[in-house]
């Protein structure tokens, strides 16, 4: 039996409003990483950066559930901007791993710190318990598989 939600349960609308707000904020600050960086490539850059030992383009395509050509265009753009490098994969000489050079990693870290400070500012009036609950529930939501 499907779960009934209250009539005023517009969580999708509220998430959409917040994500739009956060995206506008993010887009306004992307030039601190590189003036030529666009939002889609930024998301790919973060995924590459967060892969501790590098990541293959094919893995990125799977992660984002997009065609390899989409990732290829984003990676090419990131390479032109000096934000991504290719290294030989030590496990497969035919493959390459994508990594973020140290100078770009520093700019990305600074950028993420600024975004975190903005978000912390939004939650300034919240109690520690409310902030913890939000973090726990969003994590749970992200870990919940889609229903069949």
C-alpha cells in the first residue's frame, strides 16, 4: 500500500527552490576556480577531485549516468582550463586516470570552503540538534534507493 503524504508535502518544490538558490550562488562564484568554468564541468571537476586515486572517464559516465561523449566534452574543457590532467592507469596501461593538479585543487578547496561558509550562514539561527538532524536526514535520503 503506498504511503500517503500530507497535502502540503511539497518537499520536491522546496528542494527545487533550494537547489536553484544554491546553484545561482555557486555559478556566481565559479570564476574563483577559473573564469571559463561552467556549472556542468564544475560537477565533473568535483567528482574527479573526490576520487582519491584518480578516476577513468568511463567511471564518470557511469557515475553521472550520461553518455561517454558528454563526459569527454566536459573533461576536454577542464583540460583546456588546466583543471584536469591525465595520467596512465597503473593497473591498465591502455587506460588513463583523470586527476586534479595541485594548484587547481587548492582553488577548488577554497571555493568549497566559501560555499560551506555560506551554507553555515543560512543555518546560523538553527540549533545544533536541528543542523545534525538535517545532515542525518539528507544523508539518509541520498542513501535510499529509488522504489521499484
